[in-house]
C-alpha cells in the first residue's frame, strides 16, 4: 500500500457496518487522489447465478447524474439514422459501419442503442460488444423504436446505468464522483437500492444482500449495513 492509502485506511473501522450516510461521508473524505475519483457501490448477492430465474439485469436512472461524459452510438440506417442524428447521437452505425467495426474492433463509444431492424446485423458484433457490456438488448432498454431514440439518448447522457450480475453473484454500480455533494451521492445511492430491492428474484432465498460496500477509485472499501440501506435508515 502507498502512503496515501495507508493514511486514509486508518480512518475506517474495517469490522464495522456503517449507516449509508456515514459511509458516503467517509468515502468522500477518503477519496484523496489528484483526480476526481468515481464512486461505486458493490454488492455480493444471495443469488445462484447458474439459475436463469435468478439473474439480475436491468437499468437504473441515476437522478443526480454520473458526472461523466458519455458517447452514445446508435445502430440505425435510413430514416432512423437521421432521427438518431437529430436526437444527438455521437456515432451512427449503419451496415457499412458495422462491417468496418468488425474489421478494426475500434470502439469509440460508451453506450450503444439499436433500432429493432438493425439487430440481425448487430448480432455479428456479439463477441466484440458483449464482453464490454455494449451489446444492445431489449431487456436493458437499448433496443428501441426510432420514435424513442431521443428519450433513450437523453437518459444515457443524464445518468442511465445498466447493471448485470457476474458469475459469482456480484453487482457493481457507479453512483457518481467524489466531487459530488453528499446529498447527490445519497440520492443516487437510494435510487440504486430501490432498484435492487425491486428486482430481487422471487426464487432467491435467504439473505439477499450478503455484502454491501461503497468505495472510490483509489480508496478503501467501506462496508454498509444492508438492512439500514434497504430500510433507508440514517
């Protein structure tokens, strides 16, 4: 550990489960890097990732935004491409652009949206986009009709976060930047908790959130009491 990390780790009781407000105050205090660190919430869930009916996947609209610049790509052609361009898409990917992307693998966008008619062509990019979490999918709300492009593009820029559990049953969600106020971070944190509570699989038994942690890019993890977080206990 570096000197900076050693200095901030002493401020944290690693055996304690903090209340959400305490943890968010502490994560800001311990984000001492020379850049604006990203703040994330990490879950260890009581689900069986091998079971199809226990997958956690969806979209969260982050109320106070994420504090990051998002480049939006839209897979569309013809009139839909014109609508995407008018809606403010940064990148328009038609059939020729898809072929180029297959050859180069050069991804210069942070999120991808597609109109339904393009999905057979977008499917060719599964091995490229899938591992990066960029594959448009109806379940995540990124395959939409042309008339919905403007709304979805605006949501992506404002603070639209896709989440999905990994093979170990973990989940990771960004809630903002260290420069955010505590109030903004708590607003975003509460929105995430509301969505995770809502999305709990009916077949998941026992303790649903086994471990809940908040941390900054370079800071130490701070454990949060899951019961307090779900119940919005201050």
